[in-house]
C-alpha cells in the first residue's frame, strides 16, 4: 500500500490538498449496523475547524462533510464509507510569492526532491488541512468504540511553550480555545499567544490523551503491538516530533521496583505502563503524550534557498496557526480511535472465542 | 497481515519463542545481487548476544544463524531469505515456579487474556529473544544500504538511569560493554550496574541513533511518513516507552525561529528536525532517541495475582538483564535499517525516474 | 485491508452504491509527472456508459468524472488522486417491490446474511455500477503504461451465447455496440439480442484481452504471480465465472511438445503460455479470456425466498443489461491495466538496476 | 508485501528452493487453542510426496516437517507457526547441463531477466517443490475449518489428457495413484501414462475441488470477493492456466433462466454459481476447477536459446513428473483451505455479531 491508507481492517484512505477542489476519505471495514449521520462527524470536525478564536488561523472553512456511500437508512451497511469536504476559502494568491522558495521547517524542499514537482498552494498535500479527513474518519471509529465497547478517548493541551496545565479538569477543556484542562493556565496561554502573534513567532506544545475502558487483549505482537501502532498513528500527525506511552521518557531514570505496575485482585496499583504490556492492552487506561513543534510558517524572516538553488529570504504572510498544537487535540483523539478500532477488529478476528478463565483485573482499585 | 511482519516491500516475518526449538525469520523483497554470507549476519548477532559481560543475562546462546534460502553462489537471488537460529541454552525449569503467576510489568497477564493460554517458558513469544531475528534481518538491510547508498547507521547508549554520556566518541562505543560513547561515563555505569545487581533491582535507559547519508526523498506521506514508520519500528522493540525524532520533546518549549532549520546553498544550518520534513527525508542525518523501561524481571518481591485471580508474591530468579537497554543498541540499528531499506524501495517504485532540477542541499555546512 | 482496495503499490480504493449520492475512488501511488485531465478518464467511461444502444440498460448516467486531488497544473503530483462520479438517474422505485425478496443469482441473499442488512436499491454495492470507478482508475494506469512503457491493452467480445467472433479485426471493435471484432458476427449478435429481449431472458458471454509490449520481468513469485493477480483482477469483475491465461483449459489435453513455447534468438515460436512463465511476464503478448454469466435480472418469473424465509416469485422489471458481458469489455481492459501498472512499480522497486546480460527474445518472429 | 505471502489475517509466508538446504514457511494469525502436531501436517505432505508411484518423479524426499514455534503443549498459541522441511535428495548434477540454457515452458528465461541471475538447480524457487510448504500450511487451515466450522474440502483429478473421470466415487480417490474418483478411468490413465513415459512427452490435466459446509457470508466485495481470492490462490499454483468457479466457461452459452439458482425454503434447487453470489459464499458447496499444463521438462528435444542469446537444443533428463497435475490435488485442497480460513477470520472481524433474522437456506433440498 502506498502511504495514504491507515489500518489493517478498519482502513482509512485519505486524499486532497489544501487548495484543491476537495479533501476526503474512504473508510473501509466498518461493521454494519452502526447508526451514523453527517452530524455525528460534523461535531468533531467543528472542534478542529480553523478560525474559531483569534489564536488559530483566520482561514474560514466550514468543513462541511458529506457522506457519499456506505450508510443506508441511517446505519452503516458494512461497505466503504466515502466522505467529502469541499474546500471553500482558498486564498491561493497568498502563496504565489513563496512558490519558488523552500520555507524552512516545511516540506517544500523534500516534496520537490521526492516528486520532482509540488503543489505549492498552502503546502498542498503536506498541509495539516488533510487532517480534517482523519477527524471525520476517527469520529466513526469513536462512535463505534463508545457505543459497542464503552471506550472513551479524551485529549488535552498539556503544555504550550513554557506554560503547563497544572490540573486535569475535564469540564474545563471545551471552555477555552486551547483545549486546556486548567482554566488558570488557559488564561496565561491566551496572554502568551497574544504576545507571540505580535512578535511574529510560533511555539511548540504537548498534548496528552487517555483512552478509558479499553478491553484487555488489543494489540498484535511483535511488530503491530498496540503501542507501536499508536506511536505510528501519532507521529504521522503533522509537526509531531515525539511520542510517549505511559511514563514515557521518565522511565529512563526509573528502577524496576518503581516502574512495574503491581497487581491485586481488586485492581492494578499503578499505571506506569500506560495500559499496555507486551504490546497488548491490559485494561488499564491507555495514556500517551506527544510533542508538537512550533509552526514553521512565521512572519519573521528566515534564510533559505529557492528552487534554482539560490539563497533567498523567506517571510510567510499567509494565514497560519502560531501554535499548531492547539487544533491538534481532536486529531490526536481521532488517530487513537482509529488504532483502537482497528485492533478491536483484529482481536475479534483471531480471538473472538477465547475464554481465559482468569478474572479480569480492574483498571485501578476504586478509591 | 497479522502482527509478525514488518515492512511493505522489504518485509521481515519473524517466528519463535524464547524456549522453543528455534527462532527465525523470512526476509522477502531483498533485491538480487547483494553479496551475502552467514558471517555478515553473525557479526551483528554477536553484538546483541547475551552473556558477553557480567552486566547482561548469563544465558549462553551461540545465536548461530543459518541461511536456508534466497542466497545462491554467495549473492541474494531476489527470492525470500529464510534464516534460522536454534535455541540452545533453555533452562526452562527456571520458569516453572512462575508458570501460574503474572509477573508485574510483563506480558504474562495480557497474553493470557488475549490468547486464553500462554507459553510461560521465558516469556515465550514476548521475550526479547525474538529480537535476535530482527538483528539478523536488519543486517541484510544495513549491508544493502551501506554498499548501494552509502548509508551508515549507528546507535549508542546515551543514558543509563541517572548517568548520561557526555561525549560522542564513535571509537569508544565497541570498547565497553554498554555501547556507551563516553569512556568515563561507561566506568560509572559499570559501578552503578554492580550495585544494582546486588540490590536485585533494574534500571531504564536511553538509546540514541543516527543515520547518515540517507538520500533525500524517503517517506510516504501522509500515514507512512518516514518518521511515523521509524516511531512504529522503535516502539515495537520490547520495553520501549518513548520515541523522539530530532529535538523530540524539547520542541514543546521551542519557538519557530529556534526550531526551523535554515538552509543555504552550502548546507543546512542546523538539524532540529532530525533529518525529516513533512515525513520525507531531507538528506540531513536522521536522528532519533528512545526510552527503555527498567527490566520487569527483578529479584525483589512484587505483589501480583495468579491465574486463578488470587493474590501472590512474585520473585524472579531466572537469568535476566538488569538493564535491557544495553543489548537493545544493535536492535535499534536493525529496526532503523529495516525502515530505511523499505522506504528506499518504496521511493524507487514510485519515483525512480524523478529529476527535480533543484540541487541537493548538503546535510550541513562543512566545518 | 478490507476488500475494496486493489493493488500493492498502485492502489485503487473504490466506494459507492448504485443508488447512493455518488461513486468514486482514490488512486494512490501514481508516479508524478503524468499529464492527466478529466477528459483522459471520460473517454474510457464513455465506452462503458449505459444506454448507448438498445442492447444495454436504458439507465441514463452521464458518468461525468471529477478529479478532486492529486493533479496540479495538468500533471499528477504523486499524491492520491480522488475521483468522483455523481449518480444521477436513480429510479429507486423500480426496486421497491423486490426490497424484501432475494433475486436468484444475485447477491441479495448473501449480502443480507453477511451484513445483517442491505441496500436493496439496484443491488447497492453489489451493482456493476461500481465498475465505473475501476474504469476511471484503469484509465490512469493505461495512460502511464502506454506513454512510459508502450504497453497496449485491448479487449473484445469473443462470444455471445452461441455466437463466436470468427476474426479479430481491431478496427471493427468500436464500430458495433458489442465490442465485437467481427462485423458479421456482430450483426448476428444484434438479431440474437433482439430476440432475447423479447423473450425476457439473458445470456452469457466470453471476453478476450491482449496486452502487447509488456516488458519482461513483471510478476512476483510465488503467490503474487502475474497470472495469479490477473486471475484475481478479472474474477473480481461482477458475473465472471472463469479465467484463462494463454491456452487456458485447452492445456488439459495438450502434450508438452505441443504446449511449451520454443524460443530462437529471432523470437518465440508460439505463445501457448499467454506471455507468462513461472508467474513472470516473458515479453510476449499477455492473453487472457473470461466467462461472464447471463444477467441474473430477467423478466421471466423465478422461484425464490423472501427475507422472512417464505417462498415467493421474483420478476425483475428494472432496467438491466440482458448481457452484462457487453459492457464488461472496458472493465476487463481497466483491470488488466491496474495489474500491469502495479507490477511495473513492484518490479522497479526490487529490480530497477538489474541487468541480465542476456538479450531479450522478441515476442514473436516477424512475419 | 512482496510476493511470497498469502492471506490477510491467516497469512502464510513461504521460503526455499528446490535444491537449497531447506524449504519452509511461517503461518501467522492462527487462532489459539487448536490441537496441532507435526503428524497432522505430515499426513497431508505424504499425499503430495514425490516418488510414490511410477507415475510421478522418482526424487525421494521424505518431506518431514518440523514445527519450530507457535505450538505449546500440543495446541496453537496464537503466535506464528514456523515450519521447516529439510531438502534431502538433491541431485544437483542433473541440472548442470542446463545451467546455461532456457528450458521452453519454464521460468528460466523470465527469472534471469527479472533478477539478473537465477538458481538453476532444479528450477530453484520456481520449482513446484515450494508447494510442499503450502500443503503443510494448508493442513493447519483445514484442521481448523473442519473442527470448528465443519468444512470439508476434497479435490480430485477430473481429467488427464483425453481421459475423463466419469463418476465421483469419494472412496476411490485414495485407491489409485491419480487421485481419480473413477477406478475404471484410473486404469486407463495408468496405461496412458506408461505410454507417455516411454514416449518422453508429458500431458495436461484438470482438477476439480469442492468445499462443503462453508458458512454463508465469507468474501469481501468488491475486490477480495471469495471467488476472486480463490482464483488467485489456484492460479498461483505452478502450471495452472485456467480457473473456473461453478459452471465456469459453460456459462458463456447459458441463459439466465438456466443459470440462476432458484431458491426455496427447503433449499437451493441447483448450484450453477458454485456456492458464491456477489463474491460472498451462499452456504452451498463451493465448486471450482483448474487446468494444469503439461510438464515443461520432457526428454524430447526442444529448440531454445542459451544465456548468451545463442540457439540451442534442450533435452531434460532430470527426474520429473510427466503430469504435474497428479500431485497437484493436495495442493489445490491446501490453497482452497487457506482462502476459506482467511475469509472466515475476516468475516468474524467485521461481522461477528451480525444476526440477519432471515433463516439460512439449506445448500440443497435433501433427496
């Protein structure tokens, strides 16, 4: 398979460029009988949509999704679900001036060298605009996981540049434009972002995600481990430079007595592993974090090279997110949903009739 | 594909358990005409082999590899290469006592719940013994990459618990049992490990890796990005809990002006990106780091549950590595080689005749 | 991968039902730099289009295709090509009456048992309408094969019920509504079809196809042999019940001295093998034939069962092709193009730099 | 995936050449808990084994299979099953003389042009010896299908050259060296083969196969239709030139009233479709036939070309089957088992919890 498909049994194939006629995807392998309407997808797309606060790009895309197939009389039929989102607000002229330049930190140079040509309008295929289709596809997976297995997936902005969320208040997340679970931190983030915008610079971020009620047994050792597939899914999001499962890089300094999660019949006593042991879900919360680099498109001048190999100065004046991490929160949820959905089907394929005889250990000891 | 194959065009399928008759793999898709002997694989296997110092498990496995197919008159034929390594030193009785217990931090519980049964001898399939086959397969990829493309891949132990390598001296790496590029740090590591072994505990580690001379253009957006596939490859190694590309988690606090690597005709001015832009190699060094958790098998007693759901105490007395990170160094190199090899073939498939007309930017400005 | 994708490196993923809003596909893996417009696809779609003579269904579908992505400034970019065809002439009421019945020979019963529900409008996903997207995707492959490798693919109706084409006149094929290379046979087919339509019955057909100038070396033993992939491709077309390569079933009674194609430096002396030896193209013409069953939708009453398990009588009055074989000709060409294109890329991936040193044997000795 | 793997969820990857050290395969995705010993595989291998009558090659291979992994305490564990068969009777010198020649009808020429070199010993990878590993893998699938789903798969030699089996007596099949279900025809086959051997020529054959008790619902439209995957599986067997499902090529002359299988609550009234409708199993017997070409290795002299492009005469004196069709019977069963097994798992993945509410129609009305 070329690179635009994700998943073995619940497979998403996306297409589309930032400034082409449309973006979209095909979701193949969805079990039949799932109630599904465009509204189910729209609610997730609206969370990712640009232009919702002064802190994200001012491009105005309605991101209205149309279901083209695979749903009949309100439920999925088991056949491929075609999804279409027309591009509307394409100010391509913004990009005319950088058509012959390689923007530092962008894919301009690598796309040109790989393919010999590139769609320079808004980054073409390399634009994060493509992730809208992931969010739409992920919404299907998420709905199935929630309704059939009780799985809940929630991501949040854990850190924006130097500012960290100090508390995890689920109810706060939708209340601020940062998906930040800490109202006080969100206020400081707003001030930080205002200053940054004035400056013309951009900033990195950390997003965390947790999936609860994941059944024990998902994941296919040895290569398609659940954590390996999550790492790939999250690293495939634009601008991501690091992925952690459970305690992540903190394990480097941990001892075995500290890290290994002890078990009792009443529940696991800790969750340093992040809900995955030997590449297989343990039934505990699956926890992960990612690092997102600062937006490469900034107003400040940068040294670069043009397509003729000559030196040039790049100043990016198009509409951009000064922190791409913010709008990545729904994308992270979507990608994790796609991985879990795929592995739920893979697990059912091989092990549908397995009964271990051993009681399931609760995710944690009830408080 | 079930979970035991890796790669799209250069595909490795592994099999075998820690205490079964043998482990092995099939490498499919290797280009023909590559000179190859068992000795080419053995040299890499010997680097990973257990029992080479007092700091790794005392299990004595010769790890002698036999090439069963795909090589004729000293060169690869383009047909699948079957590799076989017989298990020799299986002291299965070591494991009898934990046959009914779930070792904390291990895959015992998750394998049982997934499959309904498990090979408890030495962790069965979940044992890191399986990675010997990856090293053998990776040696083929590595040889091709080196001989045909000039790619060099080198990993090292960057940190063991609290002790960090402070310098990167390539020549030092093979001189100490830790693959540590800093002789002085290696000495402190030895003392640390001696104390740890006495204690009965284990410790985490960080490994770093760099691939040089990687051609520009490898990686398939949007899902099979080069960094996404590297993330999956490295996270699929036993005990890995985090993966970073380039600056990794440091990007969270970076600004765009700091992170974006500027370019001049004479070369890139920095490499925060770790050699990958938009999921495609830029020709700069590919740099990555991983976090490896402390070994779960420790002599100190741990609370757990048995297969009947009853509480129990687990003490692991088999032969184990107190720091699995040490022997993971050759495995990291092997997995990175497999990813690069696969993407080199994928790139050639789609873009063999592409000529961009734009000069290649040197990896860095010569000093 | 679920079942709606075809190809390893040049991958087509289709979606859409007979009476839904639209059908379409994503073509991933196309090399960049191929000149491509909607008109290039439309010309092939128009050949398959219904309602072009009294011998095919009177459904009027313009089958107008829109390119949604992957093409920029008139050439392919190497990113996925999204294609969309809106459904226009959906007379769903035609199907109301058979909504609760299983039409004999159709997929009604099997879809319901597989998925628990079905889109009964025009067969939903099981309708041959889906093949329009294959023709569009195949047109891209065909253009590449022709322009870059000189490959020509041509199919024809070799037999319609009892009437066989007796001569292969390439120029005649587009001159009659049957894609029949024998003008005289085509006239008899017209008379036969008129009588059949009156009768309310349907008839089977045989289609043959030849691909010329195929380079030697395509095909991946042992499972993805070129002939095996052609067999799958052709058998995946609706209503196909048999596939032959080269002499096909005639080989059952052939002796080795008769079948084995002798070679001379001036060329192969015969082509019983159909251009494939050991699963790899030999450079000779690739020849194949398929058998297409008579349309299952007929006006004559048939015994069947309804969704409650009760006996019923089925009379199909919708608009149908009395011989689905006729319009299958462009589909056969498209599927063969997809297979050859995929294998051309696979061959390049593994063996781009192979030089055998042995001269290529011409396909045949020039007359 | 390169070409040596078969199956999406129950995946077989084979390796090995005719005269290398060993052949073998990895079976990945097998559900856990299936009782399995080497003897279960050996019984099928023994049916395919060479040298069992004067009518097949006199090469003596014990074809003794060793299970290297994936089975613990007599049952499958859900991890990959490694299988190994050592080559024993390699008389490579037989092949020395044809090392520089291309045998007509063989893969010699195409392998050399594809890979630039070839293992000329006994055809190397292109030898039908490779199919022994398919038989071993197929035996696992077959055992699962039989024990868990009640599926029975039986193939037979339906025609050898001009001699057709006139009756289908299951008990007779193991009684003669031809797997022929008609004792009288088998006698004539023996005489025919004796004459043929004297003559130095070879002959083609037809094999038929039926799978009974296949559950309704297997098959993934639109490309991975059950019939399409069967066509690929059977066409991937060495020397196969044609595949038919159900009535096969006879449908060309059938009318819709004749072909479409009518249904009643008591059962299907006929089975022209061969148990597959719309690419999905109907619950009726799955029936298929293949055409196998005459062995290309014959004693009679043939015109050919050598590796320098010079004309030459080829006489093959190694040990060969004058009719490769005979020993293909167990291979056909194995390949059909692999397809059904894979699709049983795929069906369970997507539709495990589907309940249609419609009663299953019996395969046929009880006599």
